[in-house]
């Protein structure tokens, strides 16, 4: 029974795919195995998404302002 635990521990530690990233320093947080490049790319994507959202909000505000102006003009013409 004790041999099974030792064997299991050895086999799980022998996986170079698990150990190598830690040895090479590519993984900053063992629970979050993103490389620095991947983190930077993710941050860039988030920034781009935020910019797109801001642009969409600005466009919506402009459209609302235009609609309000049109309504005011129609009211003035109606008087």
C-alpha cells in the first residue's frame, strides 16, 4: 500500500510538462500558467475592448443629442 503512494508521487513529479515551466521561470503563478507575453496580449485585448466600448458610448450620446435637436426643431416649426 505504501509503495503505491510513492509510485504515484514519482510518476506525477516526473511529468516534465508540469515541472519544466516552473524551472524555466515562464510561470509567475503556478495556479495561473500564463506567460508574460500572454498576459501582455490579454491586457492589450482588454484595452482595445474598452476603447471600442467608449467609442460606442460616444456614438450613442451623439445620436441622442442629434435626436433631441431634431425634436426641438420640429417643436419650433410646429409653433
